[in-house]
């Protein structure tokens, strides 16, 4: 295991943070919703990225600190602290969302390959599912973690695309400080967009993945400082990439009067900036970030269920020593593939899944906040008052989002 202070440990830690940040903010759902937000609402939803940056970094640092301080994985602590019945609630909510989001990312990879090859995405779905299963089965945690993080860097093309499209930077700053809703847009539609964006930024799987990854990498007490740095840097990386996607979408498409209903439509900002080359790199980027998110989702679901029931777990452990852990992520892949092959509209399914992901957030965030304040598990590393204030505000917003998501989903028809 890597220990704090070594260059190898630092690289592995940064890869873990970058992958969590990319997977948290940008995957198929994150890209579609971010471009849609810019195309339909210009800059008036940029504030959600700032909120996501604060909320993600605070809870990522908290989940890593819980794992390092208690020397126990998240769901083992949740079961111990909340009991088997109450502790099962966040586990069930997380697993449902994990499978739905995994279905989104599998179909995102397949749609990207369809654009690059001309072969129907339905033929690609089982192939990408099989490839994902093989990679997760045969490679250890460090290889999967670092490789997926490097793949996700492809989406960096959206930063120069944003610059080329020349947004009004003063307007961006004003919108961040004082968002303005176009009077022609309905309030429910705007609020549904907020819920979808929060669901795409802050789905719970990245916190399970991050904290479990910290244990797999052998983090101990001296690594708490690294935990803070990695959580912030990884989150900032994902947030900047998301801002660039949203601003580029606004610069190239606003006012766009139709839903961004395909990856081809979402690629228009990159294509406007760099032509056909930009289009191809963007599509490869969508594929790459969806791979990164799929890795997180599969491992997070397997981590959670295995930790809760006390099974052997970990990508640093061979499949023979942790059979249940590996069977869980294989089952998740099969279920996600089955959803994609039912013929469901992939883009509409993506938007709805992002909103449902937002509705599930408090079920994970609440227990983590409770545990982070428990002196029995945390000792001197329990939350400070300032962290509790910020985390409480974030959790309050997410609870309101949960209460509003289903009514907004019905009233808007799942579109914005």
C-alpha cells in the first residue's frame, strides 16, 4: 500500500481525487445537462456549479476523513452507527441510483461509438458492458484508477473551446454573483434544471468510491492533510471542466429552443470552435468521462454492499478472495445493460435519472454528516463548527431538492 509522503502515493492520491471529481461532475449525464443548461438558460445556472464545488469538496473531504480516522469503510461505519435497518436505507437508495446512472453511462459510451463508427448504439451496448466487466475483473485498483483519470482528461478540449467562443466574461461574473432568469422561462422548468444539474454533479457514488479508494491506497492518519488537498483539487478540476462545458454551450447555442437531445447536439459548441476535429475530440471525451464514471459506479456499488454485509472487498484483492465483491459489479453491469436494451429513449432517460440522483443525495449525505460528528468514530478529527455550518446548508438545499424533484418531474414532463 502507498503511504503519505511518497511520490507514488501522491500521484495515486491525485488520480483518485481527479477521477472522483471528473466522475462526479462530468459523465454522459453531466455533459448533456451542462450543455442543455447553457443552451437554454445562458449563464443563469452557473451558480449551481459553484454550489456543487462547495458541497462536493466538503463531503468528499468528510467521507475521506471518516475512512482514514475510523480505519473503516463508509458502509461498515454506517451500519455500526445507524443499525442494520436504518443503515440499509442509504445503501438501497444508492444502489438504485448507481444502476440507473450506470445505464446512462453505458449508453453514453455506445452512442459515442455510434457517432464515430456509424454502427448502431444497441450493438455497442453489450460490447462496452463486456469490456468494462473485463477491465474491472482483471486490473487492480491503481491501474483502473489512474487509467480512467487519464482518459477523462480528454474533455479538457472544452476549456479552449470556451475561450474561442469568447463569452462575455463580465456577464459570466455578474451571473455567478446575481443569477437572472429569463422571464420567458417558467420557474418549474428552471428548478427542474437545477435539480438535474445537482444530481449530475453530486451523485453519491463518488463519495463511496473516494473513501473506499483511500483505504485501498493505504491512507492513514498522516494522510489527512493529503485527503483535504486531493478532495479540493479533484473537485475543482471537475467543476472547472463543467463550467467550461456550460459556458461554451451558452456561447454557441443560446438561445436554443429545442432540447439538447443527442450527443451530436451537445457537441455543437466544440464543433463551432474547432470544426470536425473538435467534434471528434468531444465525442471521444464523452466516451472517456463515461468510462471513468462507470468505473466509479461499479466499484462504489460493490464497495457499499460488500462493506455493509462484511464481505471481503477491494480491487487490490483477487477475485478468488473477494468473489461477492466482483459479482456485485458484474450484476450491476448486466442490469444496466438490460435497461439500455429495452428501447428506452437514452437522452430522456438521462435527464430523468439525473433528477432522481438529486433526490437520493440526502440519504448518503445525512449519515456521513452524522458520523463525521461522532466522537466515538472520529475522536479529535470530528467536524469543526464551520464545516458543520457549510455541510448543514448544503444538506438543507439537497433535502429541499429531494422534496421538489418528483413534483417538478411531473410538471415539466422531465424536460428543460
